[in-house]
C-alpha cells in the first residue's frame, strides 16, 4: 500500500500542477479507497466531495486535500 499510495500521490500532484482537475479526480477516486482502508471515514467523505468538484473543474479543496495526503504519507512512512 505504501508504494501504491506514493505513486498515486505523485500522479495527483502532477495532474494538479498541469491544471488537469478531471485527471486528478480519477486519482482521487483511487486514493479514497486507500483512505477507506485506513478507517478514515470523514476523510473518505471529504475525498468524495473533492473528487466530484474536480470533475467539474473546481480545485477549491486542493490545499486541504494535500494536507490530508501529507499526513497519510507521514503515517505510512512509520508503519
């Protein structure tokens, strides 16, 4: 899971950087199931909302989502 998460994180950041919110939404779709495995129910719901907004081109939650991803990444480094 660590390597998959890191790979998906990198792809998410890449698509956001290029201004491709719809492509980033597909990565969020993958990430939200990893979030679910970690038992983060509220974060899963947040990821779902973020994914829906990205599909419509809205990146308003990007900063908050990056903070969540950073925390998960740190957690996975210590597991």
